[in-house]
């Protein structure tokens, strides 16, 4: 009887030991599960903040690239909108002004005072060998030239017009001062040195511009 009671007590102690070990194992697993859940919860809570931080704070290299692109775009806009066309227009306007100044025709006053009076009026004056043209005054010189048919012993029968307004190449005056063999008579000035190219150009420009009495 005593031995049976001892065996029962020993079995009970063994069962309690197994149950204690199993209980401890279950408790340990539960604690591990809670720790894992806590870690997962912390990780899950931190991940949105990390993503937000990554989105809201771009890298410094990307920021520098964006800044350089914005600066380049501003520079292009400044070149396209600021001063370019205006400068070109000013340059074109200045060039046109210079060109028009260079080709501006001489007035008849300039033609008479610098060429006809000092060079031609010696002969073409009342009592001179070319008295059929009177260059003794500016007004008489204009009257004798523009739209007037040639006269005199050499060209009276030629049908040439002394000055054809707007057409120097058909004007006898220009032909006589610019050609070695004019349509009639002799080159002018008679017996003297020829006019300079600048003087010839002045007369040509005045005739082509309309041979105005200005």
C-alpha cells in the first residue's frame, strides 16, 4: 500500500513538472508574439513618416538640378523678351538712316554754287562763247537746263534734251560731263580738266532725284 502511494505521488509530481514546462512554453510564446506585434506596430507607425520624409525632403542633388534648370529657363526668357528685338530694330534703323544720308541727292543750289557757277559760267554767260546757255545766275541756269532742248552750233539739230528730270543717262548735260564721246558736241568743260567723279555723281543724283529747283 505504501509503495503504491509513493508511485502515485511521484506520478503526480511528474505530471505537475510537465504541466509547468508546457505552461511556461505557452507563456513564452505569448510574450514573443506580443513583442513581435509591438515591433510590427512601431515599424508600421514609422514607415508612413519615413515615406513622408522622403517625399517632402528631396535630395540635395535633385534640388540643385531643379535650381539650375529654373535659372537656365529664366536666362532664356530674359534673352528672348528683354532687349533683343529692340536692339535689332535700333540697329536696322541706324543702318537705314546712314544709307539714306549717303544717297541723299544734292540740291540745285549745291550743284550751281560748287560746279556750274565756278566751272561753266565762264563760257555760258551773255557775251561768252556759249551764250546760248546762261549760267550767270542760279535761276537762269535752271531755266536753261531742265526740260530744254539743246541749241547751239554743235547740238542744236540733235534733238537732245539738256536735262531730263529723273533720267540722268538720257540727259545731255550728264552725257557731256561723263562720256568721252557724247551724242553731240565736245565733252565738257570745254578745254579744261574734266569734273571729278564726286562732282559727276552729284549732278547724276540731282537729275535722277527729279532735277528739283531747290
